[in-house]
C-alpha cells in the first residue's frame, strides 16, 4: 500500500473521509478483523484513527501508511479471564463498572471533544458501547461492526452476580441504540439493541505467504502433520508433553511464556507471528472458539479442534457456523488438559471443511462505511429504536422475541426451539386423533415388556424418536444438520438387541410455598404436563460402542475394558453446553469406596460446558453412597427433556428424578417416590452444589395429574393430594427472564433465612435463661408475656416455619437486623447451620425479610389449602388470589423479584380489575414461583373458556411490551412414582447391530 494509491482512490470518491474506529479491549479477534476493514478504508484514501488497547503490531504488520493513527485507550474490558478457558463473570461485571461506568461522564466528555478535534465523519465501533453514545454527543453518526454485543454477553452474568448489576446491561443496550445501523458478521448472536442490520461476508486476514514458503521458513517438511495451538492471544500455561501428539506430528504454539520450555515436538511461535500464514501451513488447529480463529479456519478450510470456554455466549453461535460447514471437532476440556489429543487430531484430518461463502467482508464493510459517511441512509422504519431497546432485555438464551420471526435471531436457533416443542408433553388439537396412531406405531417399533404408556403423547413421541435414532444419524435432511451430532451419538449409545429402561418425570408449577421449603413450610405443588424422559441401558463393557476419545482414554490406561458411563442430552443448542458426556465409572471410586460428594462436585465443576452432567451422573454416585449400589456394567443414558431450563419449573429436578428412576429400574432396584425425591435432592445439593429444598423433587416424584401435592418440608412429609376444584384452574406464564437456583440472589436469601433462625434461637435461649434464673421474686406479669416453655421450644427450633407469625412479630422481629455482613454474623454466631450454603464474610445479607417470608408463607399456604376445600364462591376465589399476591410481594421484599414477572403480575391485576361486574371475574391472583428472580408466574382463575382467552391476551400484551412471547404452561401429568418405568426391546434391529 502506498500513499499515492490512497490519494488516487480518495480522488475517485470525491472526498477524503476521517473515520474514528473503536476496537474493544477484549482479545485479539476484534483487532484482527478490524485490521481488514481499516486496511480497505485506507486503500480508499481515507484517514483512520484506531482507538484500541491491542498491541501496535496487530495493525502495523499489515498497514504501513501515514493515514493510520493509533490511539492507545481502553474504554471497555470485555471479559475477565482466569485463564484461556475460564471467564470470571462477577469480576467481568465489576471490571466493566470500573472501566466504563464509574468514569463514564469523563469518558463521554473526552471522546466527544476528541471526535470533534479530528473532525471525524463517522464513528465505527467493534463493539465499544460508549463510543456510540460519545458519537451522538458529538453529533456524529456511528455504525457498529460485529458478530455479538456486550449486552448479550453480560446479561447472563447478571443472573449469577445479582440483579444489582443489571443496570450495566441496560446502559450498554442504551448506548448501542444510538448507533445508526449494524454491519453484522457471520456467526452472529442475537443483538436486539440495534435498529437496522446489514449483513456482510466473513472478515478475515489474508495469508501473505504460501504453505510451502511458511513450512520452508519454519524448517518443517511436507510429510509432517502440523497442528497450531492457538488460544486467541491468551497465554498457554499448561505443562505440555511429547506424548500428547500422534507420532510424527508437530505442534506450533502461540502465546508461550518466554520462560516455558517445550517438548521437542512443540515449537514456540513469536508473539507477533502472523497467524494466517501459520494456519495456512498447518493441517489443523487446536484452540478455543473466537471470531478470529473460527472465521479464518473456515476461510482457509482448516479443520478446527475446539474446546469450549466457560460463560461466553458468543461461542455456540460461532460453533454452530463451524460445525455447519463441517469444520469442527469438539475436544472435552479434561482431555485437553491431560493430553488425550490423538483421537481428536486424527479425526480432524479426515474432515473436509465445506465453507464456500465470501471472505471479502472487510472490503464490503469498508464500502458500506464510506457510503454511510457520505450520508447514505441504511435505516428502515420497520421497528423503532425504542422498541429495539425494549427487545434488549436478554438474559442468557431466553430472548425477548417471537421465535423465528426476528432478524436478530439465527434461523438455526429458532429450529432448536422447535425441536424442544417436539419433545413437549403439551397436547395439540390433533393429539387426540394422533394418540391411537402413535400407540400403534410404538407397538410396531417396540415390545413393551413392563409398564404402561398411560396414553401420554410425549412418551409415545419419545419412544418413536428412539426407534428413529439409527435413521436420523444418516439423514441428509438439512433441517437435521444441527442435531445430527447429538443424534449420531445417541444412536451409538444402545445395543438395540438388549432391553432399554425408560422413566418419565414432570416439571412442577409452584402454586404456593416456594422458597419457604428449606424453612420447613407446607407447600402445594402441581406436576406440569412438560416432562423429562430418560432411557437407560446396562451394557457389558466389551459390547459397548465407545466414542473414540473414550476408547483412547481406556487404551492409555493399558487395561481391559472397564465400565464406562456415556450420556447424551438433547437440546444442547439452546444453551452453551456439550451434548455428550462420558467417564469411567471407576472415577467414582477411591480405595474401594465411593468418592466424597465434595470431590464429585469439584470433578463436575471443572468444565462448565459439561457441568450439566452432574445432574445425571450424580444420581449414580448418590445411589452408590446412600444405597451401597455398585455398577459392574457400563451404562448408557439418553436424556430428552421438554421442561424448559431457567423458567422456574424444576427442569433440574425432573432430570434427576427421571434419571435415578431409570438407572435404579435398570439395575433391579425399587425406590419409593418419597425416598427417590430425597436422594435426588442430595444430587442437587451435594454433587451439583445448588442449595435447593426438596419441594421440586417431591413434586416430580410423588405428584399426580390434576392434583396438588401437599407436603410439609420437614424434611419431606407428604400430607396427601389435594384435588383441584373443578371451577379452578392454574396456569404458568414464563417471563423470559432466566432463573437459577444456583444464582446469587436465591443463595443469599437462603443464607439470610438461616442467619435469622440462628439469631432467633440465640434470642430465645437468652430470654429463657434470664427468665429461669430470675423467676424467684421476679414480676410474674413480665414472665407471663414470654412463656418460658415457648421460649425454650423456640431456642431449639429446627425450622423457621414452626414459629407462628404472631410470635415472630411480638418477640423477634424488632431484634432482627435488616441486614448483616457475613463477617459480623460469623464473629458472633459462628455458623448458620445450613450444609447447602456457605457464608461469604465480605457480603451483606438481608436477614429480616428473608426470615419473615417463610414464617408468613407457611401461614398463607395453610390458609390457601383450607380455602381450596371450602364451598365455591366469588369470595373464595378473591381470597385465594389475595394470598398469591401477598406471596409475590413478599418475594420482592426479599430481593427475588424481576421486571418481567412484576410486569406479568401487573397484567393479571389489570385484567382482574377491568371487569364491569363482580360476576364477570376470570383471573384472581398470581405470584412468582420457585426460586424467583425471573422464571414463571403462577396464575389462578376460573376454569372456563373466557379465562383462557384472558391468559392469551396477557401473553399478547407482554409480547407487545417486551417483544417476547411468553410460554404458557397449562395442564398436568403424573409424577415419576405414578408412571413407574417402561422396559422395552426393539422389534427392528438396525443393520449395524446385525451379525
């Protein structure tokens, strides 16, 4: 590139433009793609001022021009990474707050002044939020160039870090809304904050030398296989070993610390190496998925062995693009760290990447930016900026939109949601007509040796999908392309000549009780229609078809085949988790005994993309530890759940209950529903590490269709089943805001409640002691106020719900602190006596509200249960609804509300109070459910057509306000205990199993 070339290009366009190009401080990928766009802008004769924290060499190795100006300023932080694969979510939010929120006013003033000083014609952002607002303040148009936006990335972090950080997400979305339009790159995430979108091809750097030239320079012969180890600029601090590579292979390593020594078949690359050249000279790449590595691997048709990162929501969208074009092989993180690379590398060399799309995105984007700077309008009037901003209420993968009907949502993601719909138990209008056909079809496919289908359409669909697995794995249908990987794995799970055991467990709608379960409350729970199905098969180790990496792991141990657990879970595309998991069952043993729960929790927590397996594999460890079961055979497990994750309807409990029921049945163990629930709670508390009560598991295991399970959680005493009166109906409406019982808000409220219990016991003990020691000669009226017997009972209270509201208000409420730091509490009270949570000494906990809630909730549930059995009347419905409203606002007082659920409650109230006469009522009350902080609300109303119409109106009103059409849960189904298990055997043996 020469100055003369640029001058001629500028004269052709008539004006030399000035661009201010902001590049995010996250990783190298943004800078490397920015180089291509900047290069073409400079080739066109324009001046480009790049604002970045990336090293100069990223730009100067490709661009030597006086029209390039580098300004080293960091205006955002991206994510904070503990290492190349681990994102610290809370630290990321805190760092962003420190970098971009606290100094925001100063940043805006400085940037607006600087933009004016350079006389910028256009601001380009990849994808720095504050740059868009600074441009607006300076009166300059802004355009973003990216495949993801930070509001989408950070939104899931808010769930875990606590909603006090949510203003960060809103501020970022608001900043982006000042952008004129978005130049969107392939592999894009949902980015609803942007009003208008222009798509471009891949933006990639070009190789500067041929494969032969690079190999000659590196001294590598053509007969050598080469893998480049590239983690996007992150330092590789692992202890690499020669045996990690197949014989004859060489590994070129990016990002090696100067002091680190490498084995003889590993070679350091210079920090400023031009990676496109090295990639073009390699046979495959091993690393993490980022835009730069993924796009360049596709462009150069280089097979990519990738390892998932924790908590980076860009990844599944890029991964899908990579796998769609047959360019990717996923490596399990533990295999990366222990050096089981060979099966993955050898598999990669058999791939034939098929990307044939454009790779000139840099040139196309530069041309669009020039047009925008000259005044071309890319804005449409389809959707207003304010509406797009409302649509930006994104938490995790629960998106504010109608599936498949929004330009910001990839088509394959909507297809994945349709796949979830296929697994749902919710009947359609044609279900009654199809039921007979389905039953006959299942009979053609399987002999049912034990159990009853109970006429459940979702169970019939699941069995039908089992029968079609072997056909699905060879399907060329494009609509199956994104699921072929998990379906192929599932088809290989089973020996179709042997028996398969199937269990089913529903989710639950929390009608009343909710988070008071861990404080011993009475709860009323309804099993919903949506359920999880699990198929399990015992297989002799020698007959099990192992995945290649599992084979390599067993071979490396130099022993005969030992029992292996292999799991496939459908629906992985709806969240950033791996679709498969495997482990040697011997990993659950240590010196002849099952490992501790703490070791198991650590084992599963090492790789976030496979942490989901703790819910499934954890059931096996609990059976080993609690029932002394031992597993001599291999176990294959297929999980297919229609209970949506993150909506507060017990998706995790349904997986645990269905899995343990199927595993126990396959091994001849009969476990009663109550015991099954208690064992599954141990899975969640001790193996997963989520501090839930037992309510969810009990509802899933012990519930019955169209009845409320009444249970006192002390720890799990079932009082019986309460018939839902024929004139009453319950619905669940999902807010679209992701809920997590592992989140900070739920856990902190639980800690606050147990702190309150400890303080109450201390107060009661102190008062009882004082009363006893001073009883002789003391004023008898004084002791009449605080009966010594009651005080002594309260001094040893096991559950807060055994304390009555009037005793709480009369004696204890005034002595409880509103909030208390963990450090202060531990100093005075030592421990809160809750094995499921740990007190953080640096954190402040709300004590009074968290303690008051379960005490009053227990009273409300008792009243609700009594009212259900009273004579039907308008007054009965109004009273029941009022109890639900009171519960909802008590949740909010604890800090467990959310904007979405509050909006839905408001819509129910508006519908309730809009009636012209008292007899026209349809809906009477609603509350947030489960662990709160988003998820689903429970609505109570009359069981009639008009009520259903009003629920639909609420659904539409919420969609109009937020862009998200909420899922409505209606109907009920039997719990796992009532369903039992199916024992089936295929009538049609796939060809690969025939001998």
